[in-house]
């Protein structure tokens, strides 16, 4: 009986939500999207602003299509095209 209860408590502990400091890829996509939206207004005259906007559209599709890693990379590249350092999680 004690062994069974121990096993159940260990199993329950492993299903706990992620640590508070952990950021999911979806949350990271959302944060980078917000950063891009904020920065594009300030850097609209940047040399590569048009390219950055096109890449942002691809990033949105990646993030919406369960390809968050590709979306995160695309957002980071688009922000760098504007001369902005992407925020870290």
C-alpha cells in the first residue's frame, strides 16, 4: 500500500506545470510578435524594413502552424534587419 501511494505521488509530481521561469515557444512567439509590432513603428524607415515585414508575415504563419522554432528564428532575423536586438525569454 505504501509503495503504491509513493508511486502515485511521484507520478503526480511529474505532471506538475512547468516552472514559473520557463517560457513556452508559443509565448516566445507572442513576445517577439509584440516586440516587432512596437519596433517597426520606430524603424519604419530602416533600409530593410520591407524585407523585415515580409519575414514577419512568414514568422506569424510558422507560429500559427505549430512551427514555433522556425517562427522564433524568423522574428529574430526580422528584428535584426531593423537593427534591434530580439528580447530574450
